[in-house]
């Protein structure tokens, strides 16, 4: 099981702000963006580099720069957009795809309603983002769709994960590395992560 917990003190502090019931929509959105930027440093730690000749004010040197075609961020709509912006702050040149899924409230099966992806996913590291990895069903369906579009290098980034979601995603896609700020205790009867932070989409967009 390939799971990295990004437990930097700043990430954990900001995650606690998101967990608090009294955190406003504006503050929740702001802090989610900050956490995503901090987590991106860890997620992108192993990007390939190459030496390029540049001119400093004093002389010519061989300087390290990112190699080849870089990245594609793919948020799972709608809540994934809440942790996309911070990553784009760090890597503004990255391509962005979108996958729209919603969970059928009775069957809990993910239903796809929108997909728009770059054509060259096979040449890019794909970073899928969604604030919560709960049952893992939506994440697994989204990863399968990304693979169908040609992606071979995929990482999944979330703020919170449940053990059940990690197990489900790892079982279906053992090649996908998971990055999360914390692994919470369990899912409840309604498939909410406990202790969690509530519904990330509603808290990001003020819809409840």
C-alpha cells in the first residue's frame, strides 16, 4: 500500500482549522488553498530534472530545471476544485483536466456526468485531487477513466482519507500513490469520514 501522510506542522495546523465547525466558508476556502500548495511540495518532490545552460549576471552555468512535459492536475468535481487553486499557484503552467462525478445517494455508486482532459496524458504526471477519500468508489472510477484516456503516471491527493477508502483505491489501482494530510478513524453509516470535517463541497461553496 503506497500512502504518504504529509504531516508537516503547518499542514496539520491548517487541517485543524478546516475541521472546526465554526470555520466560515471564506476561511475554509482560503485555508484549503493554502494546504494544497503546501502538500504539492511533497507530491511533486520527485519531478524529473535536467541541466540547462543559462546566463547569470556573472557567468554561464549549468542549472537544474524541470525536464520534458510536466504535469496535469485533474480535480474530481466539484469539491476537487477547492484544492486545485493552491497547486496551480505553485505550478501555474500545469495543464488541468476535469472529471465530474456524483455519488448516487441510494446505491453510493459514482455516476459520471462530465469529462474534459488534455490529449497527451500519457506524457504527463497526472495529479488527481479531491478533498476526501471516503469509500474510494469515486476515486477508483476517476482513476479508471484517467487510465482509459492514456495516463500511466497517476498520484491521488486528498486532505483526509478513511481506511476503507485507502483499501478500496489500493485494491483497484495498486500503482497509484496516495498522498493525504491525515487518515481518520472510520466511515459512518452515511459514508462520512469520522471525525472528518463534514462535507467538503458544501463547506467550500456555502451550499449548506
